[in-house]
């Protein structure tokens, strides 16, 4: 049996880092972890190929070779998914589909031969057993949550690691919070489930054995969901492993804001090699936080919380949203002021959208406010429901936020705010590794940003300030400058 695993293409968004990746000659931020894990669940005797359409083209020869095609995707990949399915149908190859998009919007994909939904540790074995017996059905689902201790190590050998800026692994699923707009609890539940420390070490060993060195992204939606296990078992094991291996990786992840309340946990994460954490800050407007059940962000000084995390040695990347029912007309200026004061350089601001089957979606459906299906992209200057605020004012206000935040003046000002607050961890002794692509990125930044770019004054000012005041942070200054170039290019392209 020949299995072709296809990962559809992402649209060009702030999250793609497309323009930044060109500086280091990488084609995508990270590989398709879900499909690589699915590949490890398939029978060992099967031949397997993986095509990540974000790094290579899907050829007709690939489809002719395959007996079965496995497709997994997120909502934002919907348009590419439709094209993949059409090509598979034309080629006469059977399709097996799963993942977040198909789990929440399966009704839209009736022409897929086999929908294997929810968590594959439970539904994939059922499908494979039926397939082996010649009786595979159309629809496989479950209301149970998988035991992550049974999740296999991804088959890294199916990809070329050199195509990716970072490699991703997963420690936990589920989030104890239940924000109205979020589909994480729908897909993964509210009780955080975790792998054991030995599993994580084996996965780190597998990435290390592949030859990859650099950033490893823990894709957990809330890495600190089980703080006790992290502090007592997992982080100590990672710290020991990193010491033995002489720190071949840096780590980043996603967490909730109460991380700032646990200095011991932040210190352990930094000691393990974490240097970046993404946090859903959403909005400084209390009424909007209450509206979306973002209770963990309420009744706290969000600015102080961000600064606590930055001072621990973790760069905070933040998610922000406009378009809540309780947002006043002043929300756009409020968001700009908050983000500038916070020093959250990578500020991902989106318009509220209603993802299928979320609590928000069901509420708006009852209120008869839904307009259309969503693309899954909350940065495309549109929403899929009737907002309380005038629609045109919402869109123009959102454009003002992005246009301000990603303009060279405001962006570089925010970089300096961050670097003043940030306390980098002590240097670790690392195994020697020469990375010409990163050195090349610096020289390319000089040309693209410092010579021909509209941000050249701000770029040179930042580099001079960094060399004179925070010389250890020069690599971060260059990296953040490149990120700013990407954000501005995406925004300009969206404006047309």
C-alpha cells in the first residue's frame, strides 16, 4: 500500500513569516506535525511519502503513485484543501481526511472518501482495521480524549529538515480555560493531557538525531496547563537533557497569562532553554474580556504581567482581537497604546471571527448574526458576523491599528521598549555550530532594511543603540527588525 500524505498550502498572513524566512533561506516556519504523527500510526510495511505544499509542489506523478491520500489541515488552509481534493478526485485516488478543519466542518467535505476525525490515536486504528478488512466506512468520530502516552514519535525522515525554520513537538493537549471564541476546548477538551517526561526526551532525541539544531516549538495551546507536572518532572528532565547535549535547541511555546504569577516556573522554563512565549492577551478592555469569558486576563494589571515575563528572560509575543460586542469606538487607540507600552513586538492583531461550533458561533447563530462561513484567517479585513459596531468603522479602525503598529516608527519604538524591559538569561555553553544562513540574514538585513528600506533610519538607530547599551541583544535586534519587515509587507499587500 502506498500512502501519500499532503499538507495544503497556507495563505500569506502575518503568521506565515514568509518575507522573514527569505532572509535565512527557509521555505516554511515548521513542518506538519500532525501528518508526521499520522504517518507513524500507519502500518510499517506501507510505503509513505509526504508533500508539504508550503515547501514543494504537489505533482500529478505523486497522485498517480498513491493508493491512498491522507490530508490534514486547519481552517485557514481551506482554499488549498479544496484544490487538493479536486485533484485527488480527478486522479481517482481515495482520500482520508482529518484534523481541525475537517473535524469542525465535516459537512462541507462530503466528497471525501473517509473522514477520520477528532483525535487520531482513537479513530485512526478503527479506520485502519476496517480498511484492512475491506470494509472502511465514510465517517469515524469519537467523544473520547486520547491518552497521549500512546502517541508515537513523528516520522521526521519524511521531510527535509533544512526547509524549516523550526521543528515542532507536542507535550500536552487541552486548556483549562474556555474562551468563547476559541475552538481549542472543542477540539482538545478542558482537562490538560500530557505525555510523560521520557516521551518528551525520546522526541528531543529524535529531533537531535535528525541533525537539526535551532528552535523547537512546543505547539501546546497552553503549555502550563499542568504546572505541577512541568515543575516536578518535565522541565527538570529537559534541563538535564539540554546540559548533556550542550544546548542544541532553544524552545518557544504558548501559555496563558498567569504564567507571570509563577516566578519559579518562568525561571525553570528559561533554564530549560525557553526564550519566547506566545500569550493570548486579546484586549485591555475589561468588559470585552468578560464578554468572551477570558477570565484569566481579568482583574489584573496586564502591562505588569507582561513585564514580569519579559524580565524573567522570556520574550512575549501576543495575540490581540478587536470586534467584541463591548468594544467602544476608542478601542483602536486603546489597543495601540497598550501594545506600545507593553513592548510586545510581535503583536498579532486580528478581527474577531466566529469559528464553526465554538460557543461564539452558536451564540451568534441564535442571534441570527452570522453572515457567511469564515476563511479561518482573522487578519483579512473581514469578519463573518454582524458586529455591534458599525462594520465600516470596525474595518477602518482595524486597518488603523495595523498601519500604526507595523509602521517603522512605532514598530522600532516598541522593539526598544521590549529590549529595555527584557533581562536575557545567562549564556549557556553550546556545542559549536556555524550557521552561515543566520550570518547571511544579518548582511541581507543591512541591504534590505538598512540601505533600500523605508525603515533604514530606524534600523540603524536601533542597531547603534543596541551596540552601545545592550550588545548581547544584537541578534534579537536584527531578528525583530526582519520580523517587522515581514509584518509591514503583509499589511501593504493586504491593502493592495
